[in-house]
C-alpha cells in the first residue's frame, strides 16, 4: 500500500479486530470527532495521521506526527467503517491513572463492568459534558480503547482521565482512603431517591453497573434509585447515568 | 416453508425491508420484549405468532391469533436479527390518533423529525417510563413501526398512543386549540434553563428536533435549554429528552 510502511498497515488492520486491539498498546480513531479529540487533547500520543486524498486539506489541530495521504480506494480498504470520514489516527492508548493519585472531582463516577460500547461511550460523553475530569472503571467491562467505544464516545476518552480497578472493592478502598466515604450503588429499584437525597454528590462515588447483572455488592455502600412513575422496566444504564449526572448539574446551577 | 402460507412468508420477508414496511399496513416484532409488549397491550392487532421449536412453550399473554412453530433453521432464515430470540409477531400497525382528540397528558412530548432509530426508540421507552400516555411525531422523521425502532423501543410503541402531524405548526395549532399554549423548542444553547423555569410542564408541549437540523422554527414558541458546565458539544437528542423528561419526574416526586 502506497505511503504506509508494512508495519503501519499491519498495525492498523490488527486494531480493527478485538483480539488485535486487546494485545496492542495502540488504538485507532476512525472519523473526524474522535480524531479531532485526540489531536486536541493528547497529540503527544499520536503516531500517525492517515487522510483520504479528498480530505488532505482538513484543518486539524497542530500535531508533530507523521501525516500520510492515501488514494480513496486504499483508504476505504483500511478504514473500519462503511461511511468513513476520510481520517484515521493511530495512537498509543493513554495510561490509566493510578487509583491512589489525588481525586480532582467533587464526586467520582464509577462504571462497574459496563459492557455495551454504546452505553459506555454515551456515559463518557455525558461525564465530559457535565465537566467531570475522570471516570473510573472496574475489571470485566468493555475495552475503552476499542474502535466502537472511541466512536460512540466521540473520543471523550482523550479529554477525560480514566482509572482502572481490579474490583469495585478496590476502587472503593482507594476512594475511602482519600476521604470519599459514600459509595452509591445505583439500582433499578429500592434505595434512596436521587432527587430527594441531599448528599449524593458530596465526597462520594456514584456507581453504575453491568447491563446484565447490575452493580456488584459492596460492603458499607448506600443504594440510589431513580423514581419511575410509569410501568416500564428499568432504564438502560446510559439513560440512568445521564439522569443522575444532570441531577448534579441541576444542583450546581439552580 | 412448512407451517406458513406463502402469503405469510412473503409478508414477513417484505417487512424486513424499509420499502416493504413503508408500503405495508403491517409491522413485525422480532424478539421477546417487543412481542410481549404488543401481546400485552394490543393483542387485537396481532395476526400471527411465529415461534422457533425450542421456544414453543414460551409463556405469552393470551392472544387469539394463529400460532405457528417452525424448525430452528426455517425460523432463523425468517428472523431479521442474527441472534434472534425465537419469536416473531406479525401485526397490523396501530392507527395514529387524530390530533384533535382530547389530550390526556399534563404536557405533550413532540418529536419533530427525529430520524435515528436508536434515539427515537430510547425516547419512546423513556416517555413510557415516566408515565406519559402519548408521543406526537411530525412528518419527516423515522417510521415508528420499522423493525429497528420496534427493537430499540422494546415495543413501547404499543403501550403508548402516537399522533402524527404534517408539520410542527399543525401540531402546535391542534394543541393550542385544546389549551396547551406554551410550546418549548429544546435547543442546544440559548433559551430558558430547564432546571430553573417553573412552567415547563404546565399545559405545554416540549419539542425535540431532528439530529441534524434541530427543532423547526415555530412562531410564538419559547426556547428551552439544558445547562452544560463541561466543554462538550451538544448532547444527543435521546440524552436531552431523558434529562428533560426526568426533570418532570423530579418535580412531581420531590
């Protein structure tokens, strides 16, 4: 393939597979939004920018990385999506921040084994929209650097700092040692009403769980729920997280 | 194909195409949730229930419609999804309710040309979750009875009543003549803060718009927005609708 080295081409192709991504310290942004986000927030991680010839003059944030322009046919063969936007960015995955580092946010959002790329990405975008600096993850959820999640999050991964814990217990332990004492497990039913509970966002963690099994058990935690006057089953986890995160916004802006 | 008449088989296959669905007064529920919903809420519309042999003893709400069990291979060939759940329900689409009929809800949710099946379906589920009885649509949005929307809404279409207007002006005219005077256009920026405005849900309509172009212009309307302290671009329409609809829940439950 013209322009790319064999190694670059193999690397990009392997990142389109789940197995290849899992084994690799690299990730691949496919599309304008996630590419712009990494160039804006973490240009230090970028190794290579690949543009389709008709997009060679895209105005992008400055970045010292190599830039290669490919003919349309070759580009489309390389891109993961059917309707690509003419830009791919190959980059190193950011490191997770150690859970022992000081926490910058008033409360911490923890995603406990959230597994659906759409839900996970939507929650990252929402966390960013409300001004959180971090999101914490536990082992067993989706790979945050997979192409699907990069797409659904529009690259919010690069604007946020992510932390990773082996278990919810580990995350809670690290937070408690920094004075974040209240752990809220968000449950479909039962527990304290998020709209009526004053201390939801005060030196706390708000935890959303796996789509199938919910939030893991956690000693000493409190339970939070969103009231639902209709007769629907539970909300999906991205909806639930949006409601709780914007209840925080309501409190700080009202 | 054993069990099905030629007409039934052709009808089911045609409903899996967008063109076939558009031309047809029928719709096809694929999967347990949307099938259960139509059997529970609108069994009068059901024409045929098709089960995969291993699911022949599914416990379903009572329904007088014909029930056919197919061998696994034949069933999968007919089902639209790769991982089908072993049930298909063929039914007439419910009629839209005339916009001149009395409005049962305290405020009306209008989706103005919302076009993404995931967004549209999520909003219908959320409307149902908060206890609304209706959702209004305008011309130019997605077909609410397409298989994708039935899936993403988990069949909430059948629990809700839908109304259809040729334009936002027409919908607003019909509502105003029933005393619903305040029309809220939800915008990404500018307008009144949804968390600080007292009369958002009082004899009003809250309008969410097309993903690409937003809510249409509307004479005499007011503008509503969701504050966003972070530096993200606008929320997607399903997120925005969830936040506004649960602000209503907060007000009635706090």
